[in-house]
C-alpha cells in the first residue's frame, strides 16, 4: 500500500515539475507575431478561396506583412474596399518600424 502511495506522489511531483518547465519554456521561446497580420485577417472576407494564390486569408495576410505581397489580390474583397483598408493598416507601420 505504501509503495502505491509513493508512486502516486512521485508521478504527481514529476508531472508538476514538467508542467512548470514547459510553461517557462513556452514563455521564453514564444514567437511574437506582427499585430498587423490579425488586423488584415479581420479585414479580409474570410472566404479562404485561394484566388489570391495563398491557401487562406490568414496566409495571405502574413504574406502581405512579412513578404510584401501585393495588397489587391483578394478577389472577393474588391467590392468591399479591402485593398484600401489593408493599405491603411500597412501605413501605420509595424512593431519594428
């Protein structure tokens, strides 16, 4: 009976230590993303149609911010004025600007 209790306590302590270690590692190695990506993704229609050449609106937003992709490639968003909204967001500048 005592061995079972020691095993349970040992596994609990090991799980707690591993959890704390993973939490610290997650904070230390966190990848920061440019906030403009989320803003542009909100402006895009969310159709994920691929007409821009990217697999979805999120990928297109990342390409605009990080690769300097053309801002007028969103076919479903042309009538909604998406390109002008994206230009406005990009004009604000990013965290490294």
